[in-house]
């Protein structure tokens, strides 16, 4: 098991014509892990049934959605932190700020130290 990557060439940002191009390592996504895959893997590490695990995952998803909609940061201990984000148009006066200037809302994820450490220490393989 290794993190797969390839080399890609990128232009220099902000320079007309691209400037001096350099090569960078870029992760290669090798498939995906679905909820079904995660449930099967979790079953091997616990005494819970597939239905119990699936129920907890769905409940966690619902609770996280509710807390983010309440402008709360959701800390999942070693998994990391989810927090709501917002992008809006700028206005000259504070009084001009209302719902109409909001362009986008989203969620950011900041992984926990253990996840970052695992990725940093994982073997790498050029493909």
C-alpha cells in the first residue's frame, strides 16, 4: 500500500505566457472507498453488525449536517475538524451586507494529526 503519484508540468502562476515551467509531484487517485467498503472494513474491527455500523454512519452524517447549519465547528477528535465556510461579494458599507451578497457556502476539512502523520509516513510510489 503506497500513495501513488505522477509528475506533471505546471506554468508559473501570474506570468504572461506561463514563465518557466516546472515539474511537480501530483497524487493519482486510484479509485474510491464507498460507505459499503468502509462498513465492511469496520465490521472486521468491531463486534457491531453491518446494520449497526451503517446506522451510526448515517446518524453521524445527519448530526454533522445539523451542527454545520448552526455555524458550529465539528471536531471529530483524531479524524479532524469540519467547519462551515462562506464566500460573498464585497460592499462599501456594512449596511449593504445581507443574504444577497453571499455567493457560496461550503465546508472545509482539517485532518487530525494522526491522519496527517499517516499520510506523511506512508510509502510513495511513482506511477
